[in-house]
């Protein structure tokens, strides 16, 4: 899925950048075209106003001249003088505006020529009137020369007006074209964006579907692995249980062999030595001394054999019960290790396998205590409730970090497996410098619970009888 999505993104990103660049280019081109068209409209409007002002100036000049010629009053010369002063500025401004328009500039030059002629005519008429040459100015007033010049000026001004209007119309069309181009570009980009968004939705939906399929596959794979892990764990637990059973069987077999074979040999040797000692009597003191040493050695061997047999398979557990076996175990351990051990053992009813589990738990705890704890005192407690039996071993040794139990701690792992195989729960509480507390809770079997209930019921019935008596 990642291999497919990367090329799509590699194509989509350049396309999006290209579309954005095209849209920006269209907008910029439309903006520049609209700006140029707006400038042309402004220039055409200024040109039209200049032509209009120029015509008004010429009319003011002609009107002032005619008023002066007819009345001779100098007050009519003021509009004429003002018009003549402004005429040059208007012509210069209009020439600058039409500098980049050859056809319009040609019409302007022709109009400027007629204006100069009209200006010369008016100036000549005013001078003739001022010097009193009435015949000359009256002749010029009655002729059509001035009218022809004004008609020519009007024709050229109308051409310039028409040219300005055409330029304005062309600029408006250019603006409309730019706006249309922008609209088309924006519409095209919008459609492209919608198409891209639709494709994105399709791709997102495909990715979601693929993600769901992958998630479902992972869930199925996880479930399959969990089933395999449970099966493997169950098999390993069964294998460990079988190994413990085989180990206990082997230890029992070895204990029987040591007890039967080695015990018989040691006992026979001791009897033979005793027979030899009785025959020698006191005649050979040195031999009697060696025989006494040999008997002591045989006694030590028999005691060692007994201790090894008890360690392998405690016979006291089947003959004397759990409480007596634990008392013997703790007393012998205290004698060997020098650790003071206090016991509080309550009589409980457990099956043979559960009793062996409790015995091995205490035995392994005491062994670990002698190896690592460096303790001076320990407490072993066995108690019973309605539905379970609790065994606790506590010492005041060095302790350890219970959260960092190494994987290679096979003794603790063996304890936990024994207890959990019996259906119980093992709790190890330890911290550096504060000793170790091992507690195991083992459930009672239904038969044991019934037995205890019967005992309590019988005790209660006996108490009721005694009360009634």
C-alpha cells in the first residue's frame, strides 16, 4: 500500500503546484491587461476632455474677438487673451496624450494647423481693429475664412473624439476579455480542484478500506498467535509438570535404592564390625580403637544416607504428616545453618501432591536463605481457612528487588510453577536490606473441605450435647 501511495503523491503534488502556477499566471495576466486597459481608458478620457477644452477655448477666443470687433470695448479682449494664453497648453497636453497613436496624432496636427490659421486670423482682426483699419477688419469679419477654419477644426476634433471613444471601447473590451479569461481560469481550476478532491476522497476511501483489511488481518494474525502462545504455554506447563513428576519419581526411586541397597550394605557392615569387635574383646586395644572409629564412620554414613534419602523423598511426609515433616526439616536446617527458625504450624488436611508442594516450597526457601540471604532469623507459618491453606516463609536477610527477578532464577520459577500447578498462587515480597517474604495460597480439594466441615459440625454437635447435659 505504501509503494502505491508514494507514486500517487509524487504525481499529485507537481500537478497541484502546476495548477496553482497556472491560476496565478492567469490572474497576473488579467490584472496587467486590465491595468493597461484602465490606463488607456483614462488617457482616452483625458484626450476627449482636452479636445473639448480646446474647442471651448477656441469658441471663447472667437466670441471675445467678435465682441471686441463689434463694440470696440476692451473688456471683450479679456476672454480672447485668456483663450490665447491657454491654447498653447491645451495643444501641448493633447500632443503628449496622442504621441503613441500615429493616426490620431496626424488628425491632431491637421487640427493644430487650422487652429494656428484661425489664431492668426483672430489676431489680425484684433490688430486691425486696434489701429482703426475698419475696412480690413470688417472685410475679414464678413468673409467665410474664419468659418471655414472653425468647421475644419470641428471636423478634426470630432475625429479625435471618435478615436478616443473607440480607444475607450477597445479598452473596455480588453477588460471584459481579461475578466472572461479570469472567470474561465478560475472555473477550470475550481473544476480541477473538485476533481482532485473527488480523487482524494476515492483514494482516502481505498486507503481506509485497505487499512481495515490490514487491521482485520493483523487481528486475525494476533488471535492466531495468541492461540499458538496459549497452546505452547499449556504444552510447556504440561512438560514442566511432567518433568517435575519424573524428577520426583526419579528422586523417589533413588531414595528407595539408597534406603534398600545402600542402607542394607551399611547396616550389614556395621553388624559385621560389631561381631568382629565382640570376638576380639579387649585383647587388641589398637584394633578395638580402629573398630570404634570404623563404627563411628559407618554411623555417619548411615546418618548421611538417611539425610540424603529424606532430601530426595521425605519419608516423614507419608509416615508422620506435613506438620511433623516441616518441624523436622526446619529443625535440621537450623542445626546445620545456625539460623534461628520460629515455626507456627497449624494442622491442615491436604492431599499428597499438595503436601509435597508445600514441603518443597519450604525446602527451596530455606536453601535459598542459606545461600544468599545471610539471615539470622526466619519464621515459617502454616495456616488454614475454609477454602485454602497458606504457607509463609519470612527472613530478615539481605533481600533483593522483587521487580527485577532474573530469568535464570530457576528456584523461584520452580516454586511458582509448583504452586500454580496445584491451583494456587505464589507471592514474593522482597526489597534490598528488608528481607524476603514468600507466601503461597493453595486451594483445598472438595473432599478436604467436606472433611473439615464434618469435623467442625461434629465439634459443634458435641458442644451442644455437653451444653444440654
